[in-house]
C-alpha cells in the first residue's frame, strides 16, 4: 500500500503522493469517486461537517484504492481543524449569546479592574462603554459602531489595553484625529507608552501603543522629500542674464561671489512658477516638468525637460509592516469601503489576533459598504457565507472574498441595481435579504445610539427637529437652471445620434459617464451657486431664494444669541455665504472651512465658535471637510444648503451639533429648490438612509414622520393639506429623466 502525504494550505487540505505516479493515482481516485475540491476546503470542513479527519470520505476512498494517508499527519491536521472549528464557533456566536458566557464575564471583570474608577479627567466609563470594551476583549473581532459622540475612541483603547496578551497595539486614524487619540491615551494612563509612527524604524519601538495616520501609513506622498530651491540669480547683485550666474556652481562671474545653498524646499503648496531647468511655465500639480525643449546635438531635435522638484520618494510605511502587533484599531473604518484603494490595501496588510474597526456610519451609501470592512475584520475566511453561491447550491468552491465576493455581497444584500439620480421620485430602501445580514452583524457589530434607553439614562442628547423646506426659485436662477437642463438635453440628444450612427455602422459607441457626471454637477451648481455661471442674470436679483431664506433665519437666530452652522458641497457656495452672512447682524462674524483652509486655522475657528461669548456665530463648512471630527455643540441650528449623494454623510454633518454635550434641541433645515436636482438628491439621500437604517439599526424610515417635516410655499398657500400627499408631490418635483432625454 502506497503512503500518501497529508498537508494543507490556507484554503484546503492537500493529499500528495511521494512519487509522481502516486500523485496521479490520488487525482484519479478523487475524480473517479466523486471527491470534490470543495469537500477538502477549510470552509466546508469547518462550516458544513463535524467529521473527524480519520473519518473523512476522501481518506476512506484513498484506503479503498490502496493509498493510505499518513496517520501522524492526519492527527496534525485534526488538531488544526479543531482550532479552526473552535475559532469559528467563537466567531459565529452572537454578542447577546456571548454576553451570557464566563468568557465575557472574565473580560468585563478585567475592564472594571483596570479602568473602572475615576479617570484623570474626572469622568468614568459608562456601562455601555465597559460592555463594548469587554466584547472587544472576549470576541477579538469587533465593529464598534456606536453613534458619533458616544466615546468610541476611549472604549476601543480600553478594550485592547485591558487584555494583557496585547503587548503591542497599532492604531490607524486620520491625521486630523490624532490629537483626540493622544488626549484619550494620556487620560487612560498611556501618556509615556505611545509613539507616533513616521519612519520605518519606529515600527520596532518598544512602546506598547503605535499611533499612525492613514496618510503616513498608506500614502507615499507623506514620505516624499522635496528638492531644495535653487538660486536662479545671484543673491548678492541680483544678476541672472547672459549666463553670468552659474546655477550649478552657485557662483556669479560679475561680483565673484558664491551663493550659499538654500535650505527652503519646494512643496505641494509652494510649486515653482517657472521651471528652474528650462524656464518654461510650471504646469500646475506636476512634480516633473514635461515641457518640450529644443537642443542641438549635430542636428535640431526636441526632448522633455524632466526637471523634478522631488529629491527622493520613500515607500509608504505599510510596506515595512511586520507581524509584530497583537491588536489593531482602525478608526473611521468606512474609509476602507472601496477595496482597491491604497488606503484599503494598506489596512488589509495588517494581520493581528485582535481587530477593532470604528465607524458610527459603517455603511454610508448602502449595505455593500460593509463588505471590505467585514472582510478585514474576519480575514476573508469562512467567517460568513458567500450569499449567491450558498443560495444557488451548485457546489461551487467558496468565493466569499475579492471582487467576486464583493459583487455577490452587493447583489444579495444591496437591494439590486442602483437607481439613477434623475429617476428618484420616491423613497425606496436600498437593501435586501436584511434578515440574513442581521445574523452576520449580530456576531460582530456593537451598535449603540443616542436614543437607546440605556444610553439616554447616562447621556441626554435631545432628538433634533427636522425642517425639509422647499424653496421656489427667483426668476434669474430659474431661467439659468432651465437653460442648463436644455443644454444638457441637447448634448445628450447629440450623443444618442452618434450612438445610433455607430450602431448602424456596426461600431460600438458609449456615452461618456464622466461627461454625464459633469453635467449633473453643473445642475447642482445651478441650483446652489448660480452666480458662478456667466449666463446668470444678476440684474434680475442678486440674492437667490435660498440665500434670502438663510438671511432671514440668521437674523432671527443671531439676535437671540443662537449660533448656527451651514453645510454645502460647493467651495464657491461656502466662500460666498461667508461674504453674504458676515455681520448680517452687527458684531456677529461668519467664517468658512473647506479643504483649502489650513488645519491649524480650522481648530482656531472651532475654538472661537465653541466659546459662547465669541462673536463668531456662523460657521460655513463643506460636506467633505466638515462631516467628521468636529464638535460644534454651540450651534442650535444646522442648515443643509445643498445635499450630497452620500446620505449618511448628511447625517454626519448635522451630527457635529447633535452629539454629546448638546443640551438643546437642534433645528436641522434641509433646503431644496423645487423643480431642481436638489429634490432628486433629497430622495436619493432618504433612500440610502432608509436602506442603511434597516440593515444596521433594523428600523425602516417612518414616512409619515418625515411627511410632517416638509415645509414650503405650497403649504402656506393651502388651507387644508394632506401632509403625506404633499411630501410625495415634493419628492416628484425634481428634474426628471424625461426632461433630459
């Protein structure tokens, strides 16, 4: 009887003969006896059967063919299988079931013993924070999805630090959040036991906690060394003509003086105006000059200048990663929802025993956002079924990872196909098979909301009051918007004609998606900041209807010493609103924050805004920059001047004011121009929020409640209005596809 070697890799068991003849015999045995590849996979062995290795059908078939598997190797495989099954059972148990075990009780006791007292800042951990920390310690894999402002940062630190087995801990966060993490580390007693990673050598530090920003961890741009600036003229006599100043020698032939090298370096914010090499204009955003210059080497020819302002570029820190960490915390984990981004790839490089992902909005656009996040937490193992292949039951190999896994996850849980923006005329939750998704999330996600009874008993954050206001545009802005819709329609009609002509010739012609998105942005701008278009006739009215509404609200609020924040998706709108609202009430200032404002200036503004006696009373923020990290609880009203395609980002925007520390009811005003893309985006936001709420919080959007929040001129003119019907009419009052095509 031939002896067969039994081994394994990360996907399946491997049976191989010691000779080529025996290996071929194994393949023939399995093919003839119907032993499928999937029956040898870890996924099948762990999740589908409880059979021992010695009783596996494949082993029996080998015996029948006179091919005996090595018994010692089978024992080794059995011990590996037992460990995997034990880990799988722990993975699959729900948090509620885990809470009843001794494992959780021991973890909770350790959390209580180490962090149960009064912290240096005079506060104590809430019961729900201790509970979450204990789950981290007991479960080893957790999505900390507590709502914004409920203390995810300190809870996660406590959860990993209370476990003595976590000798070295990595924390990955956004650079703007580093100060928050450092403050909590010091408050929890780790002020001398953390390091900020900036160089590869820092990865070997003996400090227990290693803190790094996404920018440093994932991006090479954070590790670029820029070139020193060069003298283009003599710094002594300022002569540069005729080649009298030898730049490469830093020597002037006129005054016979040598120029000392400059220590100042170029940067992304300080590019040269002209190329130091060829003297041509420097192309914006480039690091290397691509201008063509002529040279004579026997004959006239052209070459690219090639002058670079980069001295050296070092690999991103994640490329130096080693398996020296026991636990990893990833802050703002929704940033890894796109699996092929550099940021997501860098995070997935980290493999530790304990993993914690933090996100108050784990799914922003839809349930498909959860795939890569759950994948990192679980290692893309047999942790959860591939929903499509499991439902099909065709016996295909498990495919719960990679792009195929993502597509299956999106198709099964994401509510089917995406809806076009211009087709949005009602609220439809974008989610499907949510009961099965709940089972997955029950075992890995800890969710707490401000309105939960056990949270409200400790933290009182009043529920915000929503006002969905529909504005009738003034003549000038309506004329511009209608013209923009017509221009979009003319362009689209021309594209359809090109496509029909191509089809007639037998060619393929695709309408450019990027061009369509560009037109959509133009429609957004026409509804938000029409003054940026040359066709806008300001003689028919300088102010837009939204700005007039905003001014009237600002005057009322500021006279009552109540502060307000405004959000817009357009830089032009953000800057213009500052000019329009600054000193709208004498002595009350307005400022703006968008991506172009320096971080140190942002924090100064926020500090001033949070001071109730400071005259800074209106803060205007962009969606992208202002949706996260900032606490603006001095604001008593939030105005969404325009909307974003990301529904959960809108929630994050007004959560800057509706969070821990807010004592008053915050009024949230959604401003929409009737008959414009504003209304379409409102419906899209509600659809996305509804789907995510159903998947994450198990509560569908209450349409009757939303209907009561609608306001507008139509209501004021009507004597008796059916609010629900009015809301449905408003959701249909946007720009339809029929107007374009």
